C-alpha cells in the first residue's frame, strides 16, 4: 500500500479530533466527544497526531517516565495502520477503529498484560477485527512510509493551537473554527454533563483573548486498566503530561 490519502472537505465534518491511541486523556476525551456528537448530530473526523513524532527530538531517557517511549512508539505503529485503512477506505471506518483500540486496552481490567501487547501484530489484528476491518492492515505497523502523512497531520494540529501542547487536539467547525488542546478530563461525563461541558469549553475557547486555564492536581484517570472508576479517586500532581516524580531524574534527585 502506497500512501496517497485523498484530501477531504472539512465542510463534511463539524469536529476534527486529533487522536493518539496510547494517550489515556485522548481516549477519555474521545468518548466525551462521541457523546456530544451523538446528541448534537455532529460529524466527527477522527484524525491523527503522533506523540512519538511530536517528541522525536526529545531524550526519552531523561524527559519522560521509563514506559513512555514504548507507549508512544506503540501509538505510532497503530496510527500507521489507521492511516493505511483511511487511505483505502476513507474516513468512515475511523470512529470504529478509535473505539476498538481504546476498548482493547483502556477498558481492560487492571493487572492484565494488555500494555505489553500494545500494537503488536496480534493486538492490531484483534483491533481491526473488532472494527470490522481486514487484518491485512497489520502490514502497516512497521511501514515508515506512513510517517510523512502522520507527521503532516501532527503539524497541522499544532499549527492551530501552538506547539506547547499534547493530545488530544480538537477543532470545532474546521478548518478555521475553534481549536484547543484538551480538555484534559480524567473521567467520561454522563450524557447531560457531556453537553454542558462542551458548551462551556467552546464558549471559553471562543473568547478571542483566551489562551489557557490549567491545574496540575488531577485525579488518576478513571479507566479500568488503571484501577477503574471510584467515588473518591486519589489526587495527583502532574507535570508535562505525566505523574510528578516518575522521571528518572526525579528518582535520582530523591536518592541523593
């Protein structure tokens, strides 16, 4: 398969969601956006942003927790598969593929070996089957020819928000409508809360002078694979998209 990816008119979609499959917050936010889209009858274009390509110039050994390089690379591998699917079949299968990958990992019970299998051929084949797609697309996992397209979409997302962000990135009424990073939420809201949150976020983002609202204290992402949803989740102080104290440099400083 040769990357050709036919451009699509943004007028066909109300929302563009730039997705990396291994980001827990992208998964949670994607489920929120799916709820909003169902209630508001929005069409969502599930697009690509690669944390591995975004951070290609960083030193993973010192700037990220130990498991991040494996995870980000797994995300890139699955995005190649998604790009190959979109290249052949268009945008329509992307929603099912996003859901199938997330359910295959984030919805699994805590303590499983799901993380070790991320984006292996067997795992990718399971995801494709769950999404109703051919397992032949696992051939794209190691095909770096797709990285040019993925890097281009990553750069497109960053051109709309600025570079000091991560995943997910959302554009409402693309290509010139509201674009923002996040929101970073740690649990999927119920249907009523989903619409209320959407209206609040888009109202805030529509103010011309608005740039950022942030707090680093947050609850542990409420996902099955991380322990499930609780009524009183633990609060943690996060920095740079990861738990504070989980860098190798943090550990070294603590040992001094």
